[in-house]
């Protein structure tokens, strides 16, 4: 009975937390205060629901409790808060179903990418403000000390207040220009999850799941925009392949496609198709559509049994033009190695700057290129760098086995 | 800024060092890590340590010396080696620490090196 009540609190938190925080922050322009009020409401629910039963309308209950908590906090600092914008508590959302509440979640996501916030803090801030992840958990994912991450998040919220950031749902005209940064943040969160092998560090692995949730939310909130749908498709394709890596690292093109999650691939296909429909109206290919299409080509192997290198080459070239990065260049060079051989692959890598030195996939690819060119000793040296740069235990096992196989 | 990366390993890690099937990948991981620190230009110094079974702990108290066989504390993970690196920030030091093989099997502690006055 009490287990069911606790689960009800967890479910309500999952479904409504972001809506509640966004709504309270839109009124008060105080993100930290809004989060505190919602946390207080959830704390009260944990106390009340197991004892007195789950209310008929959990979301409305939480809204009432959160508003009361916000009001009490404001009363405590009443003198200090005279300068705050006048806040009308006229409409009573608690009387309505959550679907009827004003939805300011997109405003909340945009506020997390406010120019006053250091770009390195935007993803952590979004994970906390929208999903309610703790500073400890975010700190582990971002390899920071929890105390330092806590301070950084608190400072970011303070900066939003000083900058007078708004949390209201943005005007339709303001959506497109700010969407890119929000998608970058979600992708950054997902990428942290991808680096880890399932089982090695659960905290990071399920960050990929949190990122899917963020991408779904963003796609829902931006009907008509192709790129958020494409981002969602990309994250789902990658997630679909997780099962093939559960027992250790296996290179993508060698994975057993029977271990891929077909249901997730279908969901991803649908999201990509939706992105395509939305994009047709705009007549241009976006970066996230390009990335999702690359993942779609890889996943297609589960149906066709082969990798379409021609399609991959076209897409990787397009991506490297649309959104140049070390990762994009290395990925394009990997396709060039398959399609055109080691010389063509080396030519692609020649453009890279010194930042590639600390990029593990660069060294792993360089080892493969040198190997195909018949330079075994140089391949060994590159594998050593790749091995020294990985923190993934599964990849470490794979790379050291690869090194051992090259030993004369 | 200098940081010490203290690599704590489990009994299983120490056993891998001499296991015929495991020794190859074990040492390949550590030597690649050390070589990568050097090639990245952050390596200052470091050493690997023999297993804790060979440790001897000395204390000098009011009643004289006490010498004990074994490490100073019986804990699950024991110091297996350390590196001193020169990087700009704690974040950069943590980034390198995460790549130490001990981070995946045991744990890795990062301690800023005390700057000696003068």
C-alpha cells in the first residue's frame, strides 16, 4: 500500500515536475525558489500520500502544495522581495487538470541556455531544472566534484535572476533561433551516456535515457520544427543498439543486429519520418536530420544485412560541412577508409588541429588506417594512445586484445 | 598546478598482474596510460607499487617503535601506484584520473599537490 503511494509520488514527480517548476518560475522569475517549492511539495507528498492515501488528482495536489510553499518562502523574505515583479496569483491552476495549465517548459529550457549562463553549465542546469537530477549525479556525469557542481548551478540560477531571464513560453517567432542551443545541450547529455558501457557506471548510462526524455519533451513542445524530431530519432537509434554492447565493447559494424531493440528502431524511424515531413516545408537539411540519417543507415543493417557505405559517405560529407567538428571529421575519415582506402582516409584527417591529440576515436581510427596501409609498428603506437585515452573498461579490453593480435 | 593521481586497486587487480591470461591486458592498460600522460605533456612523475602483501608499516610512539607487516589499514582497495601530473585545473586532473584503469575496477583519488613555500 505504502509502496504504491511512494510509486505514485515518483510517477507524479516524473510527469509533472517540469511543468510545475516552469509555471512557478514563470511567475516569480526565480528558478531556485521554484525548484525549492516543488521539492517541498514532493517532500510533503512523500509524507502525506502513504499515510492518507494518494489524492484523486495528484498533479493538482502538488500544484497547491508547491504554490503554498512558494508563497510561504516569499512571505519570509517579503521585505527583500518588494522589488520582485508583482505576482498575481489570480488564476488557480490547481482547480484544473495539468493539461489545462499554461505550459512554460519550453521557456524553462530556453532559460537554461540563456546567454548569461556559461555554455559548459547549460546542460547541467537543464538536467537539474527540467529533470530534477541532483547536483551529485550531474557532477559524476560531468566529472566534477559535487560541491563544485552545486556551486556552479547555484551561481547560474543567481545569474538568471540578475539578468531578469523570463521563463514564459516563448513567442513562436522566438523559437527557431534558440532551438539549436537547447538541442546541443540535450545531445551533450546523451553523449555523456553513450561513452559508458551499460553496467560500468549506471549514473552515466541512464543519462542517455534522460536525454531521450528531454528530446521527446522538446519535440512535443515544438510542433512544426523538424530538428527536435530528428534529435529524438538519433537518440533512439543509438539507444536501440545498446543491447549489443551489454557484454562489452563491440564496434558498431560488427554488432549482432539480433541484439538491437527493433521497437526502438521503429520509434526512431517514425520520428525521423516526422522530421522529414516537417523539413520538406522548409526545403533544407538540418544538422540533426543528417546525424539521425547516419544512425538510420547503420540500423538499416538489421534489415538488409549490409552497411550502405555510399549513403554514409554522402551523409558524413554533408555533416562535416553543416557542422564541422573533430568528431565529424574522424567519422567521415572512417567512412572514407571503408570506401576509398587508407590514403583517402589520411587525407581527411590532415585537416585536424591539435585538439585531435586528446580525442580517443582519432587514435583508434589512425591505428586502423596504418594497419590497412601495412604499417604495423605505427599502428601499435596509435593503439597505445587510444588505449591510454579511454575510460571505458569494455573498450580498454577490446583495444588491448587488438594490440595483442598485432604483436609479432 | 600539480595533482597527484592515487590509483587504488582491488585484490583482483593485484592478482591480474601475474595471471597468465590477464597480465597482458592489465599491463598494456597501465603502460598505455602512462605513455599517454607523457605524450600529452602532463606527466611529472609516478611509480607503480608492488602488492600490499609486501608492505611494512612503521610507527614511532612514546614506548618506541612498532613495526607491522602489511599496509597501514586493511581496506578493500590498496594503493597500487601513483602519478603526479601538471594541468591547469582540477577538472583536467579528474579527466585524466577517469582514464586510469583503476577508476573502472577500484578507485582513483585526485589530490592537489601542496605548493611548498619559498
